């Protein structure tokens, strides 16, 4: 079981520590965002800094990527273990040329969105990660994510779905 309030080891196993974020609205739809300068859509996600806990990284990524602060969300659940994916060679070669990184390991969080749609701000960070967003059915991302992330998305959504079923707004 992962302790989300502790710091994690940084890239000792070849996988960069990362958080993935599923944000659910009162209709039990989830926030899905299109990456800037790409066709791909994904959930907010990002790396964990060496001095942060896993949970602190999730709150920071929410703020940086979609402008949502901790006051706009309530933590509902998280995955109990790291979920891993390997980066395709073309991405590894571009992003991590001189690095031992094989891919990413992620702890996924499910948050209840307490704010309004107008609280989502895609240009909150210095370099916007996303240029569009929308609310989609819970399982739609698992069907539409890029292939190398699909197993992780399916695992995260499967593990977190019971939390969503019991969620009260």
C-alpha cells in the first residue's frame, strides 16, 4: 500500500514517479483535456518533485495544469500501488536521451470537483499543458487514450470506480 503523504524514491527503478488525476463532477463525468500542440487527450498528470509527497504533487499538478486549487476538490480515493507504462522508443529518444528512464510509474487520484466549470483555467501554469477540456463519461478515456497508456488507464479507472459509485454530491 502506498502512503500518499510520504516522499517517494526518485527514478531508482527506471520509472519516473508521476501522479494521474481523475476529476469527477456532480454528474459523475470526468475532466478530459486535449494536450497543447497535439491531437491527444488525457487526464491531468505530472511528475513528482523530489521534495514533495505524492499527494502534494497531485494538488500542484491540478493547479498548474487546469488551474484548480485544493479548495475546489475533495480527495475521494487513490490507487493502492504504482501503475507503470513504458514510453515508446520515439518519446524516450526525444525526452530522455541521456537518462535511464524507461517510462512512468503513477499513483492515480480520484477527486470530487466542488467548483464551477469557470474555475477550470488551462493557462494557469507558465506553459499550458492543455488547450481544451470537456466532461466525458467515466470509461471514455480508457477507450480513447494513446495505446501505450491504455492498460494504466483501464487499471486506474477499474480500481477507482467503486469510490465513484459511492460518491454523494
